[in-house]
C-alpha cells in the first residue's frame, strides 16, 4: 500500500536530504514528486537511483497526494500549507511558521508522538527548530525519570542551518583568507570563517535572539510548559551538525551515573563518553548520522540535582529531514492516513 509523497523545496539542502532519507528508509511511496518555485522547474534531483525533475508548486494539484514534506521557508509555507491541507494532503512543515500554532502539533517522534493526533484540525504538522529537536531527544528520558526544572544551553550551530548560501559563504571566505583576498560577509552579519557569531536570527526586545526564543517555547510545547530554559545560540564555522553544551537541573535526585544508564537505552540517543582524549563526539563525526550523540556527561556541582553534558547531531537529518520522514512514518504506522489512490 504505497503513498504519493510531494517534497516542496526539493532543490534545497533539506529537500535533497528528505529525498535521500525517504529512499534510505524504504518509505512505501508509489510516487515521489519533487516541487519547487517556477525558476527551478526542470531542475533534476536524486531520489535513490532515480532522477526527478522539479515541477512548479504553484500549478501542482495536491488532491491525490497523501503527504507533503514542506521545506521551502516560512513565507512559502504560510501561503501554501493551508491550501494543501484543505485538499486533504497532510503537510509536514520544516519552517518556523506553524510551530507555535495551538492547532498544529509540534512533533519529535521519540519524544511526543502521541500529540500527532491533533493534526486533523489543519492537516499540518510542524517540525521543530533543528537545535530544539536534538535537545528534546536528550532531555525526554531524563525528564521522565526526575522531572526537569531548568535548562541552560549554549549552542554551536553549523552554517548549513542557514541554508546553501551560508555554506557557500563559509567556503568562499575560508578560501579568501588562505589566498589573502578580501573577505566579504553577505549572508552573516560578520565574517564566519575562523570566527564565531553570537547571533542566530534577529534580536528581540528582551535581548535574546529569535533562535533562542524558539528553543525556549518549542521545548515547553514539546516536553513540558513548566521547564525553565535559557539559551545562547552561536554560529560556528562548521558545515554540518549542531553541538550543544547543556546544564540540566532536576526536581528529584539524579546523578550523572543514573543519567548514563537512562540515556544508554533512550530512543534516538547514542552515548559516546569514555573520558579520555577523543572519547566524545564532534560535529564532523556526527555528519551523515541519524542519532543524537551525548558525551561529556558529568555531575554539575554548582546546583542540587544537576548534570551537564555535550550533545551533537546532524542538523540536516535529525534537525530537519529525518525528523520529517519519521513523522510521516508515525502517520503511516498508526494508520492515521490511508493512501488516497488506493482508496479511490
């Protein structure tokens, strides 16, 4: 019983990753359609051993499509997701457009898959921010065990989180440094090559950036509204994978050794922590992998019931494309959708 799946934004970093993951995981799609803006019509993208030519989103008929994996940015999603959902096709959206909408479930399958049933209100399901996704995968089993009260997180986010142009800028600036050419900053407010930028997204009135705000509100929506969270989000000169330094305080007693046992058996988590040189995961090693990796797990002596750890994950996969495909798998496995072509 195969499904008809449309991928919107198929020419972008995440869109291409979605097509790759659909094939890797053997998602039961009888037909996969690549969609993009009019200027990208005809551009070829890979889906397994097949090549798909992009069609125009503006003229595509979704009436016989089961799932739309949307990865074309907030403005496109704002315009098109309600129209697509109204045609009976379930939209799984990677942008920030619908994440705080009370009628749209915000889902990380390892964390809150049961909340997916609310999708029928708008036929839209939201994917969280990439930095939030890996964080809540790590926090969920710990919260279940000892109830988290407060989280302090500093992120080290790769340039791929800002799109292909950002990756190109890191490459061109790095090359310019080596050959003593002028370094131009276009995508980022300051030079990113051999530098760190303590700003992701725009500043808000309280001094936090919108990325930091997203981590706060999304963690509360996905995990528990009572959790207090403060974030500092930093862009680093790495192409793929986000890393996070995390301090967690609990209501109940929980030692680092307790956390170690819990995380060893947690879904979507791999513990790599041998307390020796190189006995931890780095962004480079996490690239292309599905897991959320936990390292440097230790007690936090500055608070009662606190631990600290290092968390790394491929932001294009678990932070976006993989999570979207996993949501589609939940819809399928729980029989929340049926193939419309088969029903017809």
